[in-house]
């Protein structure tokens, strides 16, 4: 169990190709700013220190170190591995396509990470009724880097499979918790964008 005041660094995953969207989704504007910029601000407000995986954040007006993946074409797992190996620090990992992500949702996750049991290498939200794990809003610990590297070498890229239940600490929620469910709404495709615009207008 960690000391109460320990804080992970923040990691924004921004190396995706936006193939389903057909254009760079990181630049989509929500609440008056690019989605990437908004997500980076929320994460930084919670943890302070910020890294970016996969792209230079400077064009978004975000000052943060960025790291190209040590293993190419490995998706989010490759970005997590890169930062864990480069820093040796636990990282609060968030994808860049979450326009409604909020600070209370991340603060609750970090609090659970601080109280995680020994042996937990991934701390994440989990939907109670389905068991679905929100692996792209999660805290990963550096002791998991060798497991990540080994699984990627075997072709396993799904983070919730790389870190099975016995290696996780869960924050359980159900979809009636609309604030948390909204925070995890990601914009991957034009239909997602249409829904998100409606949600933004009703905010």
C-alpha cells in the first residue's frame, strides 16, 4: 500500500491514427478548445506532471515531454510500456479522445490507486454488471513493464488481458452513475461525434 501523498505522473495517449474518424480527432473542438488540450488540462490539474505518448503536444499549446513508442504499432499498450520504462514511475494513463473527462473521476481513481493492495499493477474503473474494465483511464505501475513487453512480443495488445483480474485494483461503478459513464464517452467515429455534440449542448 502506498503513502497517502504519493501521486502518479500523467500520461496522454495520442498516437492513434484516427482512422475511424477520418480526420485527426485530437483537434476536434469541445467547450472552446481542442479535445487534446482539454484532456491534458484535466489530467494536469489532478496530478501535475504530464507526459505525452505518440506525438508532439506543442501545436496544441501544451508544454510536456513526449515520447515516441519504443515498439511501433502496438497501440495504447505500447505507449504505456514506453513511459513506464522511460520514467520508472506509475502513470495515470488517459486517451486523448474523452471530451467529458472530469477531475473528480480521476481523483477517485488516484485515491483508489493509493490504497491499492500489494501486487496490483493496474488500477481502473470497472462496470459492475458487465465486468468491462476502463483500461484507457487507468493507473499503471512500473513493475508491470516486463509483463507488457513480454505480452506484446506474443501479440497480446489488450491491456485488460495483459493485466488479468488478479493484477488489478478496481473502482466499480454502474451505468446509473451518469457522471462517471459520461466521463468515459470517447469520440472515435462520426456517429460518436454527433452524439458528443448533443451531450455538449446539453451540458
